[in-house]
C-alpha cells in the first residue's frame, strides 16, 4: 500500500517503505532507544546476510488515509520507560506528519526488551 493524497500541485503517492524509513530514523535518534527490533522474517534474513534493512522495527498501516504506526524497540536500562515511550511516540508522529503532510491516527510503542 501507499499513502495517496492530492493538492493544488497534483497527486502525491508515498510508499509505506519510505514512511517506515523516516520513522525508523527518527525513532533511532530518540534518547533511551538502544535498537529497533524487526518483526518481519525478511528483515531477519537480510540481517543474517549482512544487508541493510531500511525501516527496521517499524510497521506502517494505512486505512482510509489514516496512518497507523507500530514501533518495536529495545530500551536502555535505567531510563523512565513511560517517558521514553511518550517522547518516542511524539517524535515519530512529528517526523511522519512533516514528511507526508498527513495526520497520524495512532502510534503504538512496543518495548521488546531492556538492554544495558
């Protein structure tokens, strides 16, 4: 799927992979995030073959021009988990809305683990 919108300049289509790359970069730059964890088998196979995986740890769903984002992360030991989750959700929402020009309906943060 892809995000589709139109304005006075014409029709715009953005692939889910491009949105996932932007969200992945924004999430990886947040304080307290150690690593983004993939939930797709293809990403795990690519990691085994030493190939870069873009959009790792991000799942994008678009329903009726509304964006739903799921983020899978490992956090740093000793950080306030709720504060990091709120900051991460706000950062990913801002990055996605700025990139696409569309509204994000919901961002789910899934903490997979905590690492030293």
